[in-house]
C-alpha cells in the first residue's frame, strides 16, 4: 500500500504542475483567459491522482494512462475557458487531435485507426448539429469533437453515442439548475447559451475511463 500511495502522490504532484502550466498557457494565449489560482492545479491533480491510483491498482490498463492523463488536462484547461469565457480556444482544440492520436500509439495501431475514423464521425455529427442550431453546438465544440471522438472510438465505437447522450444530459441538467437559480435570484436574467464543451469533456473522460476499466477487468478475468 505504501508503494501505491507514493504512486498516487507522484501523479498528484505532476498533475498540480501540469495544472499550473495550463493556467499559465491560458493566460498567454492571444485572447488570454485568466483562471483563478488554484483551480487548474487542484483539478488536474485530482484527475491525475485518480488515474494513477486506478493504474496502480490494475483497474485501468497502463497503455490507457497517457490518453486519460492528456484528456484530464484538456478537460480542465478547455473546460475552464468555456465556463469562464464561453469559448474554446483553437490553440487547445486544434492540436488536440494529433496529440490524441499520438497518445493512442501505446494502445495499438487498431486503436489509432479507429481514432482517426471516430474523429471524422464526431466532427461530421457535431458540424451537422452546429448548422442546425449554433446555440446548441458552437464552432469550438465542433473542433473539440475531433479529439474526443478519436479517443472514444479508440476504446469502442458505441462509446461515441454513449458520450454524446451523456454530454447532452449534463448540459440539460446544468440548464435546469441555472434556470432554477435564476428564478430564486432578483435582477435581470441572462439569455446566453450554456457552454457545451465542459459536458463533452466530462462525458468523454467518464466513458473512456469506465470502458477502459471494463477492458482491464475482462482481461483479468480471462487470465
């Protein structure tokens, strides 16, 4: 247990450093985004510590750790900007796809091929929704869908549909909570659309983590 605790502490410390890097990067973007200290540090540290613990306890295959660590970092960095500023920076969403495919290399060539196909499918679907209702899915969400679709298809093709439904549910719940809060508070009510990016990121991280964990359990059982 001591070894596992040290592993978790190491992942947490690395996550705090990566979170600090994310916060500084966001501030230096062309359209800088200021995220309060220590939001990024704490969030990335928590996600990385949980991922590291799951790997140390063999609840997740080690080959999936790079993907989940990268996905956790992106979820915090991009999600923070979308919540605070209602936008997803191209500096995060555009390079996320090649990085995702690179991080899938340890999983295997088949996963990379599925990832490329999943990225195309996810972009096509989100672009179609964007054309129908730009308030529901923004241009940044379409770009973000590429990297998220890649990792989802890499773990399993049905994960694309599961994550899409889960993300829609998360955004709907956030909308209901926001409407209930607006009714309780005096003053003018904002009619701005809710950011969908954080829901997409959270849903993808949960689905990929769960399905990768199921694969690990299945492999253990088969052994």
